[in-house]
């Protein structure tokens, strides 16, 4: 167990030093004495002059590498999820030859095509032990509707895909 911890600690130390000294921060701006092949031990400043690189700079670089080992990493923005809205069965529309209670959800600015993936759940205890069941969704420009079905249905939950 002791050897494993030594190996792990050594690996982390090596990674941290390499990350601190490579590619990021000021580490790539060391000034080298080309004639003698020796390093001046300084850092190149913003004006192109050599600056002393004290122990604080190394500690800062090591801490930066531990906190943010890949400073230029960038993730794509998250895609918004669906919108979930519960609405009452408060409208009556003609469905086929008869009038039916329906729940309607207005979604201004959305095309019928962008609403095609909408899902509706009828919130009722119509099937024993199941508090909801899915149903067909009527779609039009700027809105969706679902037939409520039974008398005990009070609401419908619409799950609308992102625009």
C-alpha cells in the first residue's frame, strides 16, 4: 500500500511540475543566453526585458496547474432541455363529430414543425395504479392541445422540445 501511495504521489508531483512548466502562464517566456547556452534565469516581461523569476512565480505556476491543468479548455454550451408545463382541461373543442374537453398550451412564435416532438401526459387515475398516460397531441402554429378524455381528468402535462 505504501509503494502505491508513493507512486501516486510521485505521479501527481511530476504531472503538476510538467503542467506548471509547460505551455501555459509565463513558463514559455524564459530568456536563454544563446551564446553560452546557459539560461539567464529570468522571464521575458511585457516590454521584452528580462525579469527575475523568484520562488513565488514557480509556486504560483504550480498552484495554477493544480487548480486549472488545461487553462485553454473550452466546453460547448449546454443545449436547453424540454419545457414541462401542466395546464388545466379548461377548453372545449370539436373533435370529430362531438365536442371534447381539451387542454391547450399557447407557445407564441413556435412553428408547427418545431412543436412536432411535443409529448402529452393525461393526469388521471384512469388506469389503476398509473397516475398518468400519454396521448396524442394536436399541433398548430403557436400551440398544442390534447383531448382530456375522461371526466376525472383535471390537467394535462405537455413536454415541449427546445426551439
